[in-house]
C-alpha cells in the first residue's frame, strides 16, 4: 500500500468526476466518514462521487495503474465498518450515491433495474409504483442503498419468506479492479451457462469490485397481511408457535420476530408513545406476520391458530392488529429495540445465527455464560427466530460504569462466539465482516474455505486495492 | 492431458476403492457411459465407485499428483454430455452413486443432510418422511441424483415458486482438486461471513471439484393443491393468465406450464391411456398448479379466477382436477411431451430462456424463423412460462428424412440462438453447458465474464483435470 497519495494523483482522480464531486474538505467529508454508531473513524484525502458507470470504471482504471486503494460506499449505514476507510489516509472513498436512477421497471417479468445508489426505500417505492412489492426491509431503508444491500447481502425481517438480498438479485453490473465493466444485467429466472459469478460479488463487501447496478426481483403484493403480538414463556415455545403458524396460520409467515421482556421495558420506558400491547407480562414476545393472496384474508385462520397454540400451552395472550396503525405500533416496538438500548448505558452486540432448532438451547447457554462473565449484565437477545438469527445484545449492569463495561466488548464476544461455534453457527449472520470481525474470521472458518477466499481475492484483485483490510 | 494412463497407475486408483468398485470391463461400464438419448459416446479405462468422502479425496489427490483427468457423474441423466468422458480414453469416470446416505433430517430447522448419490426421489421421500416437502421435481427423479442436480443447478417445474436447485441448498461438502475437503455443511439461513463459495460449485458441472454432500432446504407441505388444465389462444394470453393466477388464484402458483396443441396431439397419439382433457381444441394449453396452506383450499378462488379470465377473454375452456388421479393425468400429458417426440421422427432441441414478458414475442419470431429455415418442420415449444424458460423443440416435417433433418441441428440452433441473443436470453436455461454447448459459450457471454470464469477455473483447478473440456 502506498504511503501517501500525491496531490498530482489526487487531481487526476478529481478530474474524472469533476471538482464539484471530489470532496477534500474535512467538514464536507463528514457524512461519508462518520457512521451513526461512531465506532469507526476513518480518513481520506478525497471522497469521489462518480456520476456514471464510466466514471467508476475510469476511477478503478487509474487506481489500478497507480496502486491506489479504494473504499466503495453506499448509504454509510453498515454496522461493521466495511464502508469506512482506515485512519491511514491513503485510501480513496468512492460513494455510489449519484448513481441513483431506476433504469427500468417490468411488472410483467417482475423485475426492476436499479442503480447502486438508489435507496432501499426508493426501490420499494418503485416496485409499489408498478403494483408490485420489494420485500427487503431494514430500519435504515430511508438512507441505505441497494448497492450497499448487495455488497453486504443484507438480511432483515422478510428473510423468512423471501430470503436474503442474494435471493432477490437476478443480474448485476460490476466494475472490476482495473476498470473493466461486467455487463451482467440479466433478467432471467433460469440461466445455466457457466459459473455463478453474481453471488461472488453479493456479500463481498466491495472487496472484489464495485456493483454499479442490479436487476432485482419484485413480487405480487400480498392481498392481506395479519399481524399479531403474542406473549410466550420461552424461545422453545416460540419455535413451536412458528411451526403452528406455518402449518395453520392461513398464509405465508412473512415475519417472526422474538423479543425479550427487557427489550419491551426499554422501548416503553424511552419512547413516549410506545405501550405494552398485552396487559400481562411474559418473559418473551413474538411479532408474527402472515401474508396471503387469498381474498378472505388470514383473519380467521390466524385467530384459530393462536387459540390452538394457547390451548396447547405454547402461546400466551395475543393481540391481532385490527388496523394498519396497530400493526405499525407492533412493528415500532420491534424497530426501537436497537435504538433504545443506548439510553440504558453501554451495549455489547453480537449478530449470530444457529440452526433454527438450536436457538432455544443456544439462548439458554449464552445468557447463562454472559451473566456469569459480567455479573449484573442484562442480556437482551432479539431478532429473526424464523431464520435462526439472534442479535445477542448485552446491556450493562444498572448503575455500572459504561466505559469499564464496554472495555469487555471483545472478551464478551469471545464468550458468546465460543458458544456459537459449539452450535455450528455464524458470528455474522447479516451484518458482514468489515473491519469489526476481520480478525475473528480465520478462527471460525474452515481453513480450506479461508484459502479459497484468499485465492479468489488474489485472482480478481491481484493488487489488493479493493477495500483493503476488510473481510480478508 | 496425458496420452494414456498406465496400468500401474490404474491399479493405484483401483486400490483406493477396491477391485469390486473399479470397473474396467466395457460391458459393465455401459450404464455409466451410455446416456439415454445416445448422443455422447465416451470411453474410460476405469469407472471408480468410491464409498466414502475420504475415497473421493484420495482419488483427487492421486489425480492431482499424476495429472489424471476426472469426470464426476451422478445419475447419468444429463442432457448436454457433461457427465460423459471424451472418446480419448484418458479420463477416469468417478460415479458418486455409492455415497447414498441421508445423513440427517431436521424438520424443526427444515433441513436434510444428503450425500451426493442419493436419488432425487429419495430426497423427496426423506422430506416426506419427516412431514416436509422437497420441491425439486424432474421427470428423471427416479434415477438422477442430488449431486448431479447440484452440479447442474437443475430446474424443473417447481422453479416458479421455489427457485432452482441453487435456491434450495444451504451447505455443501466438496472435495477440491488436490483432494482437500471443504467442510461446508452449514445449516444456517443467514451467514454473512465472507465470499459465497457455495454458489460457485452449484452449476459448475464438476469442473471445480466434486460435491459429496449437501444440506438442502425442506418446506412445509402445502395443505391443498389445485391443478387446472386450460385452453388458451396464445402465449400472450397465457401470460395474462399467469398474472391473474398470481393475484387471484387462491394461493401460490407452484407450476405454470405452456404446451402447444401439437404436443398434446403427439401424446394422445402415442400414449395409450392419454386423452384430451378439453373437448374443444386450442392452439395452446396451460397446466396451472396453485398451492395453499389455507384450510379452505384453493377450490373456489381458482374457479373464480378462471371464470374471470374467461370473461376477460384470455382463457378458454378449463378443467380443474377433481381428484389426485385427474391431476396426475394432466401432469402425464406434460411429462410425456419430451418422450413422445421421438415417435414423430427427428427432433432438434433447444433449452432457452428470455425475460418472462418477452416470451410471446420470442415465440412468434423463433417459430417463424425455423419454419422459414426448414419448410414443413413442426415447432413444438413448451415449458416453464412462469420462468421464461422454453424447450424450443422442432420436429421434422411429416414424411421427411430423419437423418437429413438432424444434419441441420447446429444450423437450426444458430437460427434460434440468434433470436435468443436479440431478446437477451440464455441458450441454456436449465440443462447446462457440458460438451453440447461449450463451443457456443464464448459467442453468447460477455467477454469479461468469460475471462472471470477462466480465471476462477485456473485458480481452483490449476492443472485443468476436473471434467476437462466441459463448460470452458
């Protein structure tokens, strides 16, 4: 890696995008360098905002010729520092924000062509505009971009029914290291002509090239959606409820979110208009969403299923939303879970997954382990039970010292990740590796797999200038 | 590639699996060398039947040390010669048939662990045995293996709802060139820890390594399935019907197959117990399947949707199966379409896809083109309209010379594939490349993509001994 980038070279990069779109002022750079959790602090001589695929190509060509490192960025909402340059100051940041066109919409083929810088919310709106539905949904959807979603293979609450971002992509346009453009904007549901390169770039966090556009799948809108908030005694009961809902819920289970009582306490305490949907308190809650194309809707079936689950003893009190507003209230409880933790002091976070069947045993063991490791700490695991994906967060002891608590971040990670390994799980279910978990990767991956990853990186990015020090 | 494999070396390979499972007798080799269409004729000094992953590993280690080429094979049902060695006689065939264990079934996590040699039908049965459903379905399911399905990313009729084989795989165990084993049998719905290597091996047709086992997704069984046989005037009407069925069919569209009148004529003529489900004759027919988890089933909604489509003018007469037997009769018409073509003389075949919206225009143009190219020929395009995937087959003119007709195979391919290219389609939607389409690949692929594919092949199989001369 070069020590410092000469001002002459910086001028050549700036000339590609034009002075207006080459940001060197440190204050103007802040929106690109500062991420919302304020955990990663990077530095760059230049933020480049290319306005076309050709400009991205010219940037990567010049970067290749001069050995200049490039950090691609979408909406700067990533949680593992993948989108933030290192503090060395010798990496250029390339924001894809100006590539923000919805190029085409084809409701007959159920596809949208979108550029990398289109926000997730605009992708959803573009689908809606042609009477269709784009199922990827994240709390950050107003600012995260589809390019970032693709780079990180974003997950979210719809995965249980529609899969990860990976499963929503038909084609890609990618600028490769060196500047060549792969025109892979295919609109085909079936295409068995050679190796699947598309999935290599999805989730590679910008380390193999820059995704500039994609063909995404869109779907018929559900005719009817039923949303229920249900008290349960344990994650094991929640799992039984999931199977019952899948078999008899009157449609497709499109969300199944597990939340502990402590999380609801936090939200009710810190969000002014939030309230408990159920009078009686339960140790755990499930937010269940069932969608259907049937004209009758899910109403009766959903209610019947919840009654049956109650009688069988694995669901407690439940409320089915009687309006869109009430459904939105349920969802707000879930969505505020992350945000409100900061009002309760430090929070040590994990984003893990295990096979679905093992979630209850994993939770038992991991909760006991962190409670033993930091007496008085408050485990707050929540998330996508239907995908086996738990955001295993731990809030600091009441009245404890925040700094002292957060100093145990890595050590706590070790405790939790050891249990994840025992359950053959993943230490990054949906957030990616970035900078945050790069050092952990060799410890959790099959060495043969690590070697293959390194070989592919060396093949596609032989100079190692694409988002260096991320993932690998 | 070595000229001939010495008998000493052959003995070393045979010793790995034991004499009983190293077949050199040309007659005993026939089940592995002869494929059902009799288009590819290979030769090998030895068919090896390893009984464990370790034996597969030992074979690839010795192959690597000695530069010996290896052709992996599943159920020998492939249509493009990918599983057949070349006639040179210097490639060893490795059949995965003896790796035939269902290692584990986990209905709570909705996963099965299966070895490569388990037939597709046995995978379906294993899912059924734990109250679940494996949606991949092919006419050859009694003999094709899940390993072959993975190697070729098999499609079939369920793709419209469940995706290709690629979409059904969570984890893989792969023996790499050189003999190292990648233990990638993950059971996770979400795992964002690095590059997606799994999809690189799926659909690679054994050119990057040998898949020895997989974790596959299984699904809740549909509670109710409605099957209808519908006459339509045109593919454009069929497409309208598809959208109507998706919106109002009372469930998920799990199959949508288009068939021309000529195909039904062939089946009715040549299959003794086959009969027309509809009295009136239509130029095209649709086989529609709708599945639901709702207790009421699809019955009323499906009928109402067909009535509405009739009134709107894009569906003709229709029959909804009133029994499982009747549904099976409808399916038999569809499944016999390939088989019965051989009773009508030569048939030139294509397996193409285009964006769904463009199927009607593609069919118009391609039918006109082949009729102009071979006067009197009988186009018989059929297949998975919901995936944009058409088996564009062309039967010879009545009373014409079969040999003379089949001599135009490549030239006819050129005519059809040129139109496919114009519509940004694929020349191999689900059958793969194998030997059959290898020469065509550089002509239809983006050169940047070809280069990436070659680079990845060279990285993972530097000696070029894994299924050489296939795909690339």
